[in-house]
C-alpha cells in the first residue's frame, strides 16, 4: 500500500474546484477512461492574462484527484505566462511529494494545464504531434523523451512511473529502452560539448586590454625608453598612441603588429586589430 502525505489525503477527501466552467477561456482534456485516468481542466483568463478561475473533473486514483485539486489552487491568480512554466514536480511538491509509482498523476495535471493554455492561445501542442509508442495509454515518444530529460529517468520502470507507458500490455518496453538509450546518450553528448565563449562587453574588453597593456606591454616598451597609451576601442579596432622613444620610430609599425597586436589577440580577443593614433 502506498503512503500518502497529509496534503494528498486532504485534497483527495476534500478536493477543491471540482466541476467545469461555463464558457471557459481554455479547456484541457488528457488521458481516457479506457486507460484508467482522465482529466478535464477548464480555465478562465481575464484581459490582463491572469487565470481568474479553474475547475477540474477527473477519473482516477487518490493521487490523480489530489494532483488535479492542488493544480487548480496553484494556478488561480497566476499570470498565464507563469502558469505555462509549471512542471509536474511543482505539483508533486505542493502535495508534499507523491509515491514514485504515482508521479504520472502530476504529469497528467501538467499536461492538462498545457492543453488548456494551448486551447486558450489557439495553438497545437508539439507533444500531440509525436509518434504513439504506448498504445495502451496513448503516450508519444515526445512525451517520453521530455520525461526522461526533465526528471532524469534512467530505467523503463521509471518511465512507466512518470508516463504510464509500458504499464499495460508491455509490448512497447523494447521501444522504451531504445528511446531511453538514445535520449541519455544525447544528454551525455550535450554535456561534453565545449561551452560557447560568452560575448565580451565593450567595458570588459577595455579593462582586459588595459590590464595587458599595463602588465606586459608597457614594462617592455619602457625598457627601451618608450611607452604606450590606450586611446579608443571601437568593436575589434584598438587605437593606441606610442610615446617616448617609440613615437615616430621607424619600427613602430612592426612594434604594433608583431608585439602589441599579437599580445592582445592572445590574451583578450583573437580578432583585435591594433592601429596607431595619428
């Protein structure tokens, strides 16, 4: 027998917002009676994009009823944009947790909310366009992949707990293993991809250039009686002024390109172009 939290028991014994709104802004129908779990969620959204009311009708176990009940409490008064970010983990957490075998009930709640928001916005959910993998419960490959990615699933049993896929006749278990393997391998490949270098702001670039000038370039030039000052930075173009013995020196062009520009490219950005102030 599963152990339910006090919150689950409260929402099961005394569910909130049971029923169906008249002329709702959006309706989400998920699951089916033939599969054992079904949920219809209706929402009302005002002109400011705030969910002002929500009601549900559900057919299912205690966890399904509790998840649906607490979902309506969570989203009432919430901006539609924020509600669209709600996860099944948020629903389960609001109930103080769910047995792992019942996590699919929180997933059903999130899917009903997504469907209701999509109906309100007049769009088609991407999940609905996936390939049906589990015919017993009508679960698509896209739903399974998302569950694996979001909840860090690593076994067919966990997939069943979160999506119900594989919980009927079991014919789709091989396909579930294949999807699991491909998704986990894809996630591993993403982790080892080299991170894209963050774009440097102009201020950051100027500070790094000044640091290299002060730390490495200026001391070297001063040994030969010269000096250098930063005049301007415009994108990748760096304008400097050579001073002292370096000013007007016949080899100043070589100094700029072979020494100053090379150092700045190595330590700041490899696309910098150094020019002398005229």
